[in-house]
C-alpha cells in the first residue's frame, strides 16, 4: 500500500505590535506537537515598533525578526510596500496578524490577500477597529468574544473563519474582559491556523470553507 503523502509544512510569518501572547500560544503549540503534526512552522516575526514583548518572545524562540515603522517612510504606501517586500522574502504560505495594530495597504494585500489572517477581540461585524473590547463594554453588550478572519481592504471586514463567545460581567473593566477574551482567542487562533494549514481552504464570497 502506498504511504499517505505528508502535506508540506506551511510557512507562517506572524506580525505583532504588543505583548505577543497569541504568538506565544502558536509557538508553544508548535513546540509541543511538532511542526509536522501542527502543519505549520513560524519562519519569522515582524512588528511595526521596537522593544515589545512580542519581538522578545520571537527572539527567545530563536526566530528571525524585523521591524518596519511607518514613521521611517515618506508615505504610508512606501511603508506598506516595504512591509510587503520584507514579509515576502520569508516566502510565507500564510501571514498571521496577532495583535498587529496597523492597517496594511494595497501592495500588501495584492501579495497576501486570501492568505492574511487576523485575530480581533470582538464578535465581528460588531466593534471593529482598534478598541474592540472598550467599544463592546461601552455599548453595554452582554456577550462579546473574538473573531479570526481573513483580511480584506476594509477594517476588520474580511471573511470570518471562526469566532469564540465570551460573556460580559457586570464588574468587568476593559482589562479584565480583554484577558478573558484572550484566553479563548489564543486557543481559537492556534486551532484555526493549524486547521487551515493542514487541510487547506476555499474562500467563496464571504464564506470560508475548510476542506
Ligand atoms: C489581541 O486581543 C488581538 O485580538 C488584539 O490585540 C490583542 C493582542 O494580544 N488585536 C486588535 O485589537 C486588532 N484590532 P497579544 O499581543 O497578547 O497577542
């Protein structure tokens, strides 16, 4: 009997702007089960700023890192092209925005559209943008959560891959609620990235079908 072909291990570039606990969850899972069983390995970690724990986590894991700051470029488009070029050099199959707090532009999307995954701390399409947790609390939502989705040219508007639900408690402040969301979010991101890496997927309009 012919041996079952082993799917190639997918190459991930992860982008961060902050503490990098979602990145850490990916690193821990790949270290625990192995890149082959997980279906993917992280080949580089990039950021839009220096001196963040997300980059320190990557360095401790022995991964190459890079920083592309908007203010180092004459225009947002030049920054976007430089980010796209740098990410491209690592030949990723998938790019994961794990707390990357910048909106990418046309060049980045033309190269990585359909394979650029973001995680957002709210149940999209509610509460998009940079303050998803704060906005859900201020609105008085009783449930919120997290959304893992493909990035398109809007702000948090791309096709949804998976969502996790978290109840809002009367005593919640932004930080307590965000911590509970992140516990669910880290597990969801690890599960989703592994599944799409191993199984493949199609995007049909707004629907993501994992094969
Ligand atoms: C995560 O909750 C992620 O959803 C959020 O930043 C946090 C990063 O945490 N992203 C956004 O709000 C994007 N709009 P981490 O740095 O500990 O992984």
